[in-house]
C-alpha cells in the first residue's frame, strides 16, 4: 500500500491556489491518552488545520521545549508505543481525510526498523515523516524506503544553515521544507522575527518545494505575519499548552478547536 505524499502535495498546492498559507498543526500521539490524542487531532482539523504532524514521543526530544516535553512525558508514562502512533495516524487519517505526517527523532525508527516503520506508516495512511535529527548525508536508505512506500521526507533547515547546505538539504527532501524560525527549541514566542523571513527567501532560492515555518507561532497575528512570506505555518506548543492548561479533556478539545479556527483565519489574512 502506498502512503499519502500525493495528498500532501495536493493540499499544499490547493492552499497556494487560494493565495494563502497552509495551517499545519502538531500534536503528540498518546497525549493526554491515545484516544484523547486522536480526538485532539479531529478537533484541530475541525477548527481549520490543513495538515497534521503527529509527534512520536521520545525520552530525549532535543528540538522540543518544556511544553512538548511535558506532553511527551505524559504519553510515555501512559505507555505509548509506536503501534499507538500508527493507530493515531490511521484513525486520524480515516476520520479527517487530510495529510497526516509523523514527526520523530531517528533513534526510534532505527530501533524499530526502517522497512517495518515505512511499511506500517504507509498502511496507516500516513503522508510522510519529519526527521529533525537525521543528517541528509546519512538518509539515503531511509529515503529509498520512503519513496518506495509513497512517503514524504521532510527535513528541517535553520537560520544557521549556509546556502550550500540548504541546497543539499532541499534536494534530498520531499513534501515540504520545515524552516525553523529561530535557533533553539520549540515553544511560543513574542515575535517570530526577521530571521524566518530571510531563511524562507534563501531556502526558496534552492527549491520548488513549499517552505513551511515552525517554532514560535502561537496566535493569529503571528500566523498572519508568517503567512505573508511562507507557504505553511506550523503550530505545536500553543496547541499542546491549551491541552495542558485545560481543566478536563473536553475543555482541552474545545480550546484547541478554537485556537485552530483563529489560526486558520490568520493564515488567510496575509
């Protein structure tokens, strides 16, 4: 069975045709529970998310700040496994019909087995993987399996990336390029900053792939700002924080649905 990279490509192209950026939401699998995480994905899609990244909880999440680390810890203490991540992708994909990617560090895939992971992700209806710590020069085997199974390979670029390095990364990737708006870990910020706009400009000079910006976007105003120069706006910590701060799961679902609606309006104002 083939994965859903074509659905991802079509979704991002449709947003561009509407002269807007796509809204990409991140939520960890297994948080607050496996079932609750699936419901949270449904809620952000109901609010207006175009694409969802499902985080694979990890004990050493080097790119993630304290909010997502807290959610990952809750998921891991709840016993979440890769099988639960695949179930989350499958049920979310079937329920929403939108592209669902997995964002994961490399170690869990390496331990699980590349062929096993890509086969199961494609069978679950996944659109691909975001791999923030897999060096491009060591990614050939992964990309071979991902391509075979119709899965996108999304790499992360940073403001520190030199132009030559950007060209190497974007040539190897597919689906879109994840542009980290700043140096540091995930989390909400007061301002996204000019670094992100410069990074998008430099990245676009190397590729025709959509360039989507993450790290720091937490409200509609910031979403509008980023949508003015990027093809997609990625929001994670703000959704997770709404879930963490909610008094119960129902309130959390209402909160993330409402935030998604605000952000979806924001990306249409550029």
